[in-house]
C-alpha cells in the first residue's frame, strides 16, 4: 500500500477534499471538467498532459477546466511513460481517464496495472458509450449520446428539429457529474474497506438517469412522448420563453396558481388568466402573453417583475450573467488573474472552496509534484528537462 500522503497546499479555502490525490490523464470535455470539480473541492489534482498540447487547441492559459490543478507532461508511448504514470497512481487515491475502452490497458496504465501498484485506487473511466456494448468502440460526441437516450428528442419546438443544449446535458450533466458521484462513492468504500474499484461512467447511462422523473410521468400518462406538448418542455404557455420588443427574451415559470396569478397581473392581462386551466385555450393564452411581452423591452419587463413571485426572469447572455445583481452578490462568478469564470459550487460552511490557481500550463507543475508526491527521479534527469510551458502554443 502507498505511504501516507502529505500535500503542500495554500492556506485557507482548501475544500472538503483536501488531502485527496487525483491523477487525471489528459483528455477533452467531461473528464477534465470532472477533475476540475474534484480540484475545486480541494483535491490535489495532477493532470498528465501529452506532448503537443490538448486535442482541441484551446489556449492553456484560458482553459478554466484546468484551474486548481498542477500539470506534468508524460509521453505514454515512450518507454518510460507508463512507469511514470504508475508511480503517480501508486501515490494517488483516484485516477481519471477518458480513452476508448481498452486503450489504457494497451498503454500499460489500465485498472489491472494500477491496482497491482495501489489496490485502494479508485479508477474512474469516462466515455460516451460505456466500457461494453455494440457501440463501445465507436467515436461519438454529446449530441449523439443524448440522441439515443431520448433526451435530445424532448428539447425544442413542435414541428421543428430538436435543439442541441450545447454540450451541457450529455458531457457535463450526464457525464462529468455522474463520474464525480461515482468516484466519491467508490472513494468512501475504498477508505472503509481498503479496496479500490473501477467506476464506469458512460454519458448514455447518466443522461438516461437524468430523465427518471420524465419516464415516471410518461408511465403515469402525464407526459406525451413528443416535443412541445408538456408542462415542462415549452408546451405550456406559462412555462417557456417569450421575445420582447428589443429582440431579447424573458423566461416564464409561473406554474403554481398563486405565482401564475401574480404573473398575469403584472403582465397586464388578468382577464385572460382563466385560460390556465383550459388546455383548449392554451393557444389563445400563448398569443396573448406573446403579444404583451412584445410591447416592452427585456429590461423594462425585468423591472416590472422585480421583487415579485411571478417566477419570471430575463434570459441573459454568458457575458451578462456575471453582472446580474443576485449572482454578483453571491459571487457566483469569480475573477482570477483577469479571467471571469463560474466560482466553485456547491458551498461548504466548514471547508470553503475557492479558485486557488489559474489554469495549469502543461508541465508547469513537474517540480512541485515530484517533490510533494515523493516521485522517483531518473538518473540524469530533472523536471527542468520537461517542455517549457511558457512557450507552449498548441495553435
């Protein structure tokens, strides 16, 4: 078993996972985000970058998914590459990889190799299709994963193509968050039993699981299996978005009767309120609501609904959101070294979190990781021989 771990950390704002060591084998999308979430929670995350930079060519200095981490550069195809990763795995609590099934094994850093060195290791595997099944070896992206689970088909207007919700639903909700839940559960088990395990986090599994409530409603007959025909998918005229006079939008979620009554009063069409309970009048209600919203700008309507329980809010852009008074008061977004980014979430009363460091530049943590993790050094080599992150430019 690995020796007890000691980690040098900045004082304060360490988070509830302080002392947990994580190895992240560099990838794109949900794997790095999952590792960022663990890092935000205080884990000591070492990202193993490959020579040549990230696959998508994002400027490493602006890739916020690599914040709160340290980076080393290892060529897994070099003769000593697998051994260097296994040295890290031996001293770690968690390892995360996002290769296609079987690739980690072929590289010599699969679960068997790692558990031979560290039986308590939690080995997290992030894929779209999962470790087995007819599509396991196929390439894919978020939109394809959520398409097969039925969730993409729920999103969008009736009679129109389904709308892709960026890559938030599959990659990050169905993928990253489920991987983190699995890792934390397996880590709890490992600390109680001394036995690690493999966490197979497939985006198709997590995304399907997210739709559990909808499947229950479908079985109960209270959800129609088509877009724009249900209470929560835009089919309801008092749960959706409406264009304003300036071409922007307001979001309405006035489901409960008391909130609906407040919404209709402030909107200025209380006489139309009874249409709420008559599905045959929903098209009439939608037209009336849409016409009213078209009479004022988004900011004017925002002022109308301020300090009310009408459950109505402006639809903000990514650049607008950090300046909203509520989000600003809560510091929902943080500025670190001039880079605006979402702050760590959730919040903890006894072990607060923070953006401690900016994005880890490839190889910049080699010396400190070697020292803090007690890694062996090959004769005649030093961390200084690794690529200089100051001149790394994947573009």
